[in-house]
C-alpha cells in the first residue's frame, strides 16, 4: 500500500505550517504518511521562529536538532 501524502501550507512557512508538520509527525510517526510543509511566499528569515520553539516546549517536543 502506498503512503498517504499530506502538505501543510501557510503564507510564509515560518510558524504555522511547520508546527503542523512537526506535530503531525510527532503524534503519527510510524504510520503510513509522508508529511511536509511549505509556504505560498516563503519567509526569508533564517533560523527558527521563536514562537515555534515556544510551542514545541509547550507540547514537550524536542527542538534540539532544529537550526
């Protein structure tokens, strides 16, 4: 059986779609999914959104490997 594909999209892919991708992968890892995220107008800022880090902390999800 082929894997299901899911793409989370927001305007900049700086916070919302990246958070959705990470949460889905965290809660459904090992399932038959290919998950990704993207932005309609990708944000040019480098690094990781501070709001994303704060949100991951709330959910107890490690972000040590994020650049």
